[in-house]
């Protein structure tokens, strides 16, 4: 699925957020080295040290938030800090975020609804249980869409985890996957987000390279182009002022689509003449089992951003 150029909030590759992730990964790496130490209790002592330091900093952050909340101007400053992606995540991890987790998850879903709506789709928050599992339902064209796994992994899940990093897991009803692990209301499948399907199907990348499309392409209405990004060939179309991005391959004949004919929302392959609706996740008009491979495309004040997942390279 893809998104209009006028709405949406894409994930941001902030350097501070990257630094924080690198620090967390380094902590895990260092703790893992203690697994090879034969001296009894060393691993436990290392974990206790990390936990103690976390409690120390957590207590300091809690004191800061308490002092800010006690003063009028400080409350406004606290709200600004909580809105920052890095600081807000830190507050959430220490259970100090001023906004409840349900509101933050709802706000995250609101940020991707325009992205889903461009393909007549939507997402509904069903529940956040006591174990911290967020349960969602895909609606409209997203329900059962062949590209829903990519949509969820690279857009919905990313937005939720950045807004509420303390959640334990995300389960989605209506996502096209071959295996189910739980059922939701009415017995419909609830599918945990996985990096690879249980039956050995194609992997859905955990991460993607987000690039600013404004720096790479300028298209008028009705135009399309094929561009190379990080080793992937990407097809970008402008339909009625909205941009749509797909992997540059026809699923039926494997022909590159840079020379395809675009009429309205219909994209006709130059190799096999099959027609795909770029506004409906690239579905083939006659065969619903055939569809283009969409790449998430979102927009904010910084411009239009495109996600190129590892699996597409």
C-alpha cells in the first residue's frame, strides 16, 4: 500500500534515535559475553548492575518529571519533552509518560490512517491487554490484502513501537498470512507479526531504508518513472496528485514496468498487457491472486519518504 503526498507521518531516521538503539544493542552484546564466563554468578551480577543503573536513572527522570509537573510552565515543557521521539520513549520505558499507552497507540494509528485510506483501507484498535499486547483489525481493502504484511510491518508496527516502546507485542486480525496462532472476535484469525512465515514463505523485513523521494523524482499527474534505490528498482506513479510506489516487476511475466502505460489508476504491463490498479495495492483486474509489490510511501512536513525493505533488494 502507498500514500498520498499530502498526508501521513512517516517513521523518522533520527540520529539520536539511532544512537539510542545502538546503545541498547551494545548492552545486549556485552551481556551476551558473560554467557561464556564459567565463574558462577557473573552473568547475574552483570544483569543486576544494568538493572541497578536503570533504576538509578529512572529515579532521576521521575524526580525531574515530578518537579516539572508541580509548576505551570514546567507542565508545558514536560508535554514538549514527551512529544520528542527519543525522550518520549525513555519516559515510556520508565512508566513516566504523561499520556496513557492507549492514547499514544491511538495517535500512532491516526498517523498512518491516511496511508491506509489511500487504498480504501483502515485499522481499528481492538484492545491492549494486561500483558501489553496490542490487538488490531485491518479493515476495508487492507483486510486480507496480499500486501498487508508489508504494510503492517513497515508502517503500522513501526509507528506504534515508536509511540509506545513499552508494549510487549502486536497482533493483527485481517493480515494475509498462511498460519494463525490465535483468534479474535467472531473466531477470525489474530496473527502475530513475524519476520518470516511459518511455512517458509517470504520474509517481511524488520527494517527498511527510508529515503526522501523529493530528492529523487518529480512527477506530474499521470506520469511514472523507474528509479534505482539501494540496489532495488522502484516504480513510482503519480495518480491524481498522489504518489504510489511499487517494486519494478510485473508479477505475471517479470517484465520491468518503467515502460508501462498509466491511464488513470490503471497500469498496463508492456510485456503481458495485464492491468494493475495502483490505487488498490496493485491488484490485477482479472486475477486477484496477482498483485504488484507495494512499497510504503508516506509524507510529512519534511517531504515524501519511501521505505525500501531488505526483502525487495
